[in-house]
C-alpha cells in the first residue's frame, strides 16, 4: 500500500440498522432539487473552512438547481477537523467519512478541508476542473454519498506547482491540489500557499548581494571566472558576501514572515549562466566535494543556520542543483531547513528518466540518487514543453506518470513543473492537457493515467477525442529512438524521427475525423488550435501540403494558411520569448522559410527588401491558380 496516499471506500458493517433502513439503497442524500445541503461549521470556523462551505453550497446548487429557500437535506455535511481526524498532519491531508448518518469532512493544515470539499464534488457528483476555461459540473436531481464511505488522502509532495496558465484559477488549483504561489497570490480563505518570500529563481547577484549595488565598489564579492571578475555569479567563500546575504535574508524575513503559513522559502539560487567562481578558496572547496555544489551548499547551510537561530521554524532556504551545481557534493550535506531544487533541464523528456535505453538521462538519475542519500528535502524543477519551437508536438505525454513516480520513489518532496508560462502568446499544442495531467500526477503519481487523459480529451475536444488520443499515442511512440531524444529546445525538423509516410497519412486522417465529429464551434476551435502542432511539424519536415514535390506556389499557400491561423488564434511568438522567438510580420519569412524562421530572430534587411517582390509573385499566382 502506498505510504502517503490512499483512497479507501469501505462499508462499515457496524452501522445501526435504523440508519441503513432510512437511506434508500444505502445512500445519504447530500442535496437535491428540493433540498439544499445541510452544511455545519464549527463554532469558530477558519477562513478556509468557511470557503469550503461556500464551495459546496455553490456547486451543489449548480448541480441540482435547488432554490435558495429550500429546506435542508436530511444528511448533514459537517466540516469539523476535530470530530474525525484526517489520515495525517500533513497540510492538505483530508478525510471524508460517514458517521451516525452524517458526512464528516476533516482536513489538516490550511488546505485539507477545502481539498475535501472538491474531492466530495468529484467523487459523488462527477465534477471535474479540467482547465481555467472548462469545468464539468453534471446536472442531477440529487447528489448522494454511499453509507459507510471513508475516503482518505495524504499528499505525496509538500510543494506542488506548475506555471501553466490554467492553475492560476482558484477553483482549478484547489480541486487539483496545487499549493504553490510563485505566479499568483493565494488568499487565506483559499488556504494560502507555500510561499517564496524572495524571488523564485536566480536571486544571487539579482536580489541578494545585487551586482547593481556592489559590483563597481566591491568586485571581489563576485566570481573570479576566466581570470576576471564577473557580475554574473558571487564568490561564495567571501565572508563579506555571506554577511551581506545573511543580513538581507533576515531583513526579508522580519518584514514578510508569517508564522501561520505551512512553509515559507527564501531562494538563494545561482544566476542562469556558468560563470562560477574559480578563486583559490572556492576552487579548493569545490575540488574537495567533487562538485561546484560544494560552495553552494556550504553557503546555503550557513544562511540557513542563521535563519534557524533567529527563530524562523517554518522557513527554509532553497538553492539549486542546476547545470554546474547539479552533481551532489561528497563532503557537505544540506541542513534539514535547506531545500535542494534539482533541475532536469539537460534531460531527454521523450524517454522515462529510468529508461535503460536512454543514456541522456542516466547522469540525472545518478545525481537524483546521490542527492536523495544526503538531503531530506529535494524539490525537482521539471520541464514539460519545447521552448525552442513550442508549436511543435512534444512527445513526452507517455512518460509523465513514470517520471513523477520516480521522483516520489527517490524521496523528492516538492515538484515545480515548468511549462509554457507564455501560453497566452503561444498556444498551438496541448497546454491545457499538460497542465491538468501534471497537476493530477503531483497529487497522485499512481492514479489511473489513461482514465484521467481520456476524461480530459472527451470533455475538451468532444466526440472526436479518440482520434486525438490516437494521434498522441502514435506520435509519442514515434517521438524518440535510442539515438534521437527530445530535449526542451528540440528542432521540429529533427523531431518524431520514427514517423513513416503511412503514419503521416494516418495523422492527417485523425485530425480530420476530430474536426468532423466536433459537436459545435467551441469544440472545433479547440481541435483546430491543437492541430496547429501537427501542421507545424509537417511544414518543418516538408510533408504533405508542404512537400517539396508540390509547386512553390502550393507550398507558399500552405505556409501562408498556417501562419495566418497561428496569428488568428492570438499567438505572437513561436517559442520562449526571452530567446527572441517573437513572431515576425515579414511576409518573405513565412512564405519562403520553414516555421523555425518565422520569428524576429531572423528579421534582416535582406528579407524586408525582398518581401514586396515575394508578395507580388504570390498574389499573381493566387490570381492565376486560385485557392
């Protein structure tokens, strides 16, 4: 049996016979068309308990349509953490259990009771929160719970967050048990969150001992790299640097610390580059530890000691195991109030982390195993999208579950799933599906993955969902090989290496089926938007309507249609914008080049000069050959 999460539905045989007789078919009526729910709060309810009651009232009314003045249902729903204990003291743990004809919801920490309210709606009413724009709330004459029910849940991970757009919706986040707050504020009535008090990442030289404040006057505070001081990293063995950063961290805690929150984190993380310090002291410490993490962990430990000595018991210091600090040190161990955030950026995401055929992931697994031996608080910064060409299909949906299980089985305690945080400007694949699956897997890595994916696809894409599932499975199966992998900056023209001509034909047919079976324009628009990833791949690989066997005009026409559809859906970039992947308005680029070149990264005087001539030729061909 899994240690941290169990959902148990059992019949309590000791129930009084009178109770069983009063509930038709052993059911407890929670609300109906004629009866509103009887929700009972404790004498001094917490804000999350009050909100949980409001959530239940709101959604049960949506489901049954009871009138505001309707009498109460016979079964009372009692939100009282003291009456029936949750399965653990972990924040977010909850229990839903029947006792003496009443349904008790109890929860641990600030999130437990609220999570229980959404779990009730999911388990007994079939509700689902699939995206910020899609919640499924089935209509029913009544909502019932089985007599003797006992549902228990304890979170697998203490920290659960992703930067996909959907989970910024509060109902979605609570229903899917997200508790981070790097990209949004979570009010007390929604349970608050695990809070990063400082910046979320790359804080050293940016926020703490900032280069803008100290580099000109004290270059010795900064890394000696390549025989010159650089403002890009700190010298972590300099005692003045430790003093400055410690003082700044303690000042931050004095100003922002909240003793009521479950966990508050101060991020002391390296800048996003490889300019580590090579001074004699740093080099010696790193050499002794066999890793540049030697200086980083030693530094984080010293600050964490000061934080604990100052009395901040539910605060932790967070630092990276990222790129040059990813290998665990051999001589120093992180304090128990130090979080090691292990980053998987170099990995292949088309193979499971423990796939024996993927040498790309072997070193990451070795580092994960090494950190798990010396650190009791590992978080993983994981990746779930293609930042180079985000419109292209990313073949990793088949390994998401196994990877999450690997993290849990290696004692990881927190997950940050980085996704397409720029979804509002670059969405042409499966971002809502990815967000949902990541959230659900963080809540339970051992859930029924096929059921979760199929449920989402059915609700989001409508009657043609099975065709889209087949497309996903086919492309994931063909997405990598023993020598071809899927990194987060994968070029579209190198992706899906095992896709054969018959597969391309099949994928075309699947998307056509999905569009034809869409019930209305809402479903069809979702299908067409996600189909952009397939059209993008074909354009990048000269397949079908983009084939080199077709006339230059027909290829132009197909590229023009794809470009215009990308723009029509409100997209302004084709990849991570910090890498200048903004969508270009230069006609020559999208008429003549494959999609990788459709960004401002490739804007040049040459392309602007030839654009008027290319447009004239294309217009003439349109007039000559028609559409």
